[in-house]
C-alpha cells in the first residue's frame, strides 16, 4: 500500500496572547513530497463537513438541509396517506437527515426552531386543531398519549451528549485518549491547574469540569468564564447542565491476583445515569435512553 500525496493535507493552527486563532505555516513531507498546507478557513476542504476550529463558518450548512426537511414534511402532510402513516414517515425519513449534522455543526437555535414551527403548523392542520392549541401533545412521548416528536434543539443535545460520551468511552484506545486530551485542553483554556495536584488525575479533572464543579476545587483557579474556543466538549458540558445530568463514578469489584486479598475495589469514571434507570448507560442504548429522558 502506498500513500497518495495528492490526497493528503496538513492543518495546523496556533493562538496569540489574546487567544485569537492564527495560521501556523508548518510544512510536512511524505516520501519526499511536500503535503498541501491548509489555512484556517480551509479546514473542511478535504472533509466537506465543517468541524473543529472551522465550525463557526459552516453554520450555513444547516440551512439547505433544514429547508429540505420542511419541504419533505409539507409533501408528506399534504399526501393521501393516513394520519398515522404521515407521522411515521416524518420520523422515519425526515428527521434522520439531520442526525449527523447536529452532532458536528453548531446550528443557530432559530434555524432549528423554524422546523419545529413548520411541523406544528402542519400537525395542527392535519388534526384540525385551533392555531392557539398547545404543541405539548406533539412532543409528549407516545406512552403518554403524545405523538413523540422531539424538538430539534433537544435532539441536538441528545446526539451531542451521546456522541461525546461514546468518544470518551470508545473501545479504540487512541480515540479515547484524543477525546480526553481535547477536554483537558478546554480545561486549560479556562483554568489555571496545579500541575502537582492533577498529575495522574486528569480523568477526575475532566469529570469535575463536565459536571460544572471544577471551579470549587482549590487546585483549579478560573481564568475566565468564556472567551475560549467553542467546542463539542463545552456544548457537552452545557447540555448536561440543561438536562440536569451529571457524570458519576461507578465502583467495580475485580479479582485481585495476590494471594493475601480476595478482591479490590476499582472505579470507572465518567459514567452517565438517568433518573428513570438504575444502571449506567451503555454504548448500545445511550441515544435511545437520552431520547426517552428528553421527552
């Protein structure tokens, strides 16, 4: 297998003393050939989808997709399908169109609210309800007599919490390490950390930060409340607070290989529990359970 240099690119940035992004022209070579170096504004050139440092320039990516969602909902609601088939078609074919985008693109709240408003108007017409009728029934869970539609703002929170948690607990060790390093960098942007105290305790610092409790530690002095680079991890922290959720530590008893002790207590950090569920969430059910919690 041989690398195709024409399809490779490097992207490097640095910040000045005020925290503003600056291009960092670092050249890389592969097998003697120089790899194309991208600027900050070209961060998504090879990935098509904006992410990371380039997220703010790609909020507009949601516009055409959300417009297409409204068009599809209008077509379905005006079709000759039975009412229950219309709601099922919207849930099955329309809402999944934004699942990936909501994980990575920081869309404006007004953009997401516009889709919810369009859906509410269509459902009122479908069910022959007054224009002043409440929309709570549309978003209430099916088990409670509602239609089970989740608002896009809440869906974004669910997907980003799920995505961030799965990266922190990935079975691929490098992904888990990269995720923790990204959170640690976000912490260092906001806090002055005591290096001696936090050495070997980075998971503890991460859990305190994501729970919003790090500022109560005497070994972490807050530099500023905002002003650093927005990221998935800051959004993750804000979503947990909005949903009134906190990461917890789960003690697990494991077998000890020594002959003098029968077992030992170990701890697994960054666990996530929901009020209606005793056991911590797992990879295969976190999104489903969070959707249930948001409803």
